[in-house]
């Protein structure tokens, strides 16, 4: 398992949070219970299986929703 913290541009509405949460949980290899979208910090924390998906896949899912990713940090869990 790997842990990622993804910094997004400022989130402007609580419904954005739900969209991002659902989209990230839909990625194969993501540990669904680990997904946390922090509205005030504009961050997403997630644990994922590095053999099933990549941080790039998770970033792409978020960016396709229209939320630019500023940076990501990944470390072994």
C-alpha cells in the first residue's frame, strides 16, 4: 500500500468534495475507507495499491472533474 496526499487548487463548494470523493473511490486499487477530501485544506488523502493503480491515474480522475492538482506526495504505507 502507498499513501498519497494530493494538493488541489482551492475548493469552492462542498458539492465538489462529494464529487472528488466518489471519483477517487471509483479508481481500482484505491482503499475506499482511506479516502479523505479535506475541504478547508483543499487536499485529498488516499491509500492505494501501487500494483493496481498509480498516483497519475488518481490525479487524472480528479483533473477530469475540473479540479487542477498542484502537487502530490506519495510514500509507502
